[in-house]
C-alpha cells in the first residue's frame, strides 16, 4: 500500500478515535487509512516505532479488529 501524502515519512499511523495504530507498510485495506486521513484524526509517532505507539497507549490493529469511535481529545 502506498503511504498517504500527509504521512509519507511515517510507517506507523495512529487513529486518535480508536487508539489503534496501523502499520502502513503491511496494511492491505486502503479505505481504513484513507478514512483516518480524511477525518484528520491521524497521529504519527516520534520515533516512528511500534514501541513508541504502545508507550502512548495505542494497540496494533489487526484485520477484523473493531473498537468504538470516540471523540479525540486533541
């Protein structure tokens, strides 16, 4: 999957509404990533690692995994 232009330098993209993080390089469903970018609820991590995402309370998303959408705080 091609990385979104706004997040072209990041591998892990977090969704503030669900607290899920997506590995853009291995994620197959482009509609989920496009929805995050369109809703402007995406978050990148510095450093761009899964460890940093987990440190901030995000879980790695898996296909078929769902969570309730919440309003982002920031």
